[in-house]
C-alpha cells in the first residue's frame, strides 16, 4: 500500500481550490524549512518564475505572470520552496532573459517600461531564500548512526536502531536485530522525524531507567548498506532539548490518575495511571482497564508532553473521554472513580498545558504523518483545536483514523513540504472533496496497518 500523490494525479492547488479551504501557514510549523522567513512572504509579492485564484501562505502559492493584470486564465500553482522560483533580479544577475509569456506580447507593446513601472517599489523574495531553505534541510543524522527508538512491536521498551535514510529530516530506522528477508529486504523498520519524542541517543534508556530490548546479536544485518560500516553512536546534542522539569518531591507518583492519549489509538483520550516514574522527567503511563498486566503496553511520556492531561481536561474541553470497560458516560465522574479506586489525581500544575498561541484553525489543510503507520505522510485537515492539541483528520479516511497531535509536533508539515523534500505524499483516498464543504467520508471502512 502507499502511493505517490503526484503519480495518482493529486495536486494540492486544485484540491484546495475545490474544497474552498485554506492551507495551514508555514509559520505554524516551527520545525520546517523557512518557518522564520515566512513573515516576508505574502500575497502580492513578485517573483521570477520559469515561463511555462488566491495565493495561500503555505509553500504552495498561486502565481500570476506580470502583464495579465486581472486575467487569471494563466495563473499557476508553484511551490515557493523549489529552486524554480527566484527573487526579482535573478535573471539579470544570471544573464537570463526575462521574457513575458507569448499572450502578453499582444497587448503590451513596451514590455521593458511596463515591467519597470510594475516592479519599482515592489517586494520580492529575500535574496538568501533558497540558501536558508538548503540550510534548514541539513540534518545531524546520516546513514549508519545508531539511536534508541521505541520498539514498534512492544511500545513499553526502546530498541537499538540504525539510520538508513534521511528525507526532509525524517529518518528511516532499521532495528539492529530486525532481520533481513530472503532477498535482503528489511523486516522491521520505523520512521520518525529527528525531533520526535520517540527518538533518543544511545545510552538514554539505561540513564533514565526505561526498558530496552537486548539486541539479538545472532541476527546478521551486514549485507544491508546501513550496516556496512560500524554504526556510530548518536549523542544528546544531536537531539531536541526538552524543557527541564523539576522532579523534587512534588512530582508524578506511581498510581496517580490522569488523562492520556492512547499511544495505539491516537484519536482517543483515556482514563490512565502513572505506572512508574523514571528519571529526567519521564513517566510510564498505562491505560486503565485495558492493561495486559505485564507492563508491556505502558508508554513513556515526558512530563512536558502534550499527550498527558490533567483529570477533567476532556470534560472541560468537550472532548469525549474514553472510559475503562464497564463504565459509561451517563454515570462516570472522576470524583467517584478516584474514590472507588482509592487513588488521587496527578496535580494539574505538573502538566504542560501552556497555551502557545499557534495559528491553526479547524478546516486548515496540511501534510501529516499517520503515526500508526509512520512512513506515511498524508493529506490531512485540522478538525479541532483544543489548547495546544490538534485533532487531525486524514482526508478520505474514516474518523477512526483521526489523531490528536501537539501543535508543535515535528510530524506535521505545511502543504507543499513533501514536494520540497522529495518525500512521498499519500493522496486522499476516495473521490475529490465536494465544493465548499468539508469532505464527507465516502470510503469504506479501512483497517489499521
Ligand atoms: N494499514 C492501512 C494503512 C492506513 C493508512 C491510513 N492513513 C491515514 C491500510 O489498511 O491500508
């Protein structure tokens, strides 16, 4: 499964126009190329573009050739991040001829003086635009770097893995004892962004007290290119710094109750418990009522994670709370539940619910990782914004696939990101969205994985 959006005939420009929805602005995504430069990009900016409806502040912009004035018949969708779009003056500096499209010649006789009039005082792309783009795509990881990352076959532990591929800051990781198939194919891999909270330097698990799968050294991976050289251990400065939390004596404690995003069902926020307190602000969380009992389904969250929430958060924000089996919404109250279970709620101030003032609003389009199948970057829509959480919907997929993510998640990208980085984009399945309204789910129910 998994198909390339371009090959499938998907085009963001016409998709947005048909849906009548906006793309989320690049400036909403702090981890992506040119985020800091995006204040300089706005409707009316002039650029030079290869001569081959509304402009949107994503990477994709609708351009009109100079000379067409109010005539939109030759407008074209371009990705501002790709090398074919240049600041005004680029042609002159590079001794290229700046010529108008054929049709313009017919009604503008003196092109030179027309251009002069139009361009004097106009704004254009910053001169270092493409340099900045290239800079921000540089990545501290290469093939052969060893990391510790969540074990997708048992989420409570990490596992040693080696970087195979890097695309746009997203890593394809091969578990070191994942094995190779008969024709050398990788049997077990994992994808995440370099800033993912699931990714850690070598030695992290031991240091914080997280369980790690012992590498089965009898598995031979040496015929795979990522294992040709001796893996090079990653170190903490290659990773994103998390906010420091003071654990002191008033920190999370084993048994405290909270609400947590279910790591295996990211559309659900559940009744949960702190199961273990690790070091450096990390805790292991279990979902009440569905735990297997051996701890293999606990999940590690940092105290600053958006995915753990204080008791009452769902109710206060009108989000349906997923209850333990046997409880129903008519009768469940936290007060009763705490009493019944003889437990306490984790203190509200331990949670990172700071409002960060992101610019997302519901209905905005973006490119988002399906975290249950993290190789896939898909066409998605912001369905709800609650504090720093966004509920994402994957266009064309059933609402069961919806996922809660943090507004600063490194796994969400502006429209056009895949095109810039060369990452494959998963187009929406099913028919195109109907005009001017949100996409109806017409696809038949799809199963996860
Ligand atoms: N395993 C799934 C892939 C689903 C991907 C959905 N992404 C929004 C399938 O059955 O195809």
